[in-house]
C-alpha cells in the first residue's frame, strides 16, 4: 500500500479512536494536509463527536478544504434528523463564510426546537446574509425573543446587534409586545446595543425592572 494511502487510513482510523486526544490529533493532521477524501468522514464525525474541542478541530479541518466541495455536503447535513449534525454543519458554514450557503439557512433552522441548532443558525445567518436581506432576517430572529435561558437569549441578542441599525424597527416593535418575556429580552438587547460593556446580565435585570414598572424605554 502506498505511503500516502497508509497515512490516509491511519488518519481515518484516528478520527474514530476511543481516545479523544487521538481524535484531536487526527483532525489536526487532516486539516494540516487537506484531502477531499476526508470530507465525508469529517462531517460524519461532527455529527457524533462528544468532545467540544475535538468538534472545533473537525470544523477547522473542514475549513481547510475547498469550499466548493465542503459547502454542498454541509448543506446536505442541515437536513439530518440528528440535532448535533445540523448544529455543527451550521457552525462550520459560519466559519467558512461562503454566501452560496445562504439559501440553506431556512426559517425552520432559525426557529429549530433545539436551542443549540437555533443558536448556530443565528450565528451563521448574520455571517451569510446578503446585503439588503438583513431586515427580513431581523424579523425572523425577533420571533425568537424571549426564548430559552440566558445563554440562548444572549446569543440571539448578539445576532440581532450584529445586523446593525436595520434591526432597530423590529426591536422597537418587540419592546411593546404583550408577552413580558419578549419585552424584557428586547429591552435588554437594546441596552446591550447601547452599552456593550454593561454585560447581558446587567441589561436583563434592568429590563426586568423596567417591565415590572410598566416601562418600555431604554432609560430606567
């Protein structure tokens, strides 16, 4: 067997090793010497890899390959029934930054029932959204205001803020929403936009007080 094929086989086996350090080194090796034959295995492994730092290395390895080859395969992974497969594919697409993937960032993904998938979709969307489509994206993201715990809410706030001023009309409308959770989240997002150094915890606590007092403005 040629030496190159032996190295390929060794790396493929390494990606499935029970030892996470071995999997990490295998992913590093694959990314260091990109080979299209690894792409399917990298994506397959992303869907089931339990260790965060190994998943990050798998994503890095995928970014080292040609986007024209990886992006269509990652888009296919977005249709997986496995939440981690969808989430990691979205995460990798956001790192590649190829806007040809934008049509695959559907409303269904942006509102996915799995918080990690939705958060990954939000991050990918703000990276990939074409110029001029930001207001429509802001409208979809705003439907998720009030969702989840602090980490999820902070992810959404950051995504909205990343869209810039185009999201302000949508955000201001949410500040008067009948749902107090939506109002609190919208107010906190506006505060975070105006004072990024204050932090989300501070912003959400002040937003809670504002809603409790019947206020909706950024002051208070």
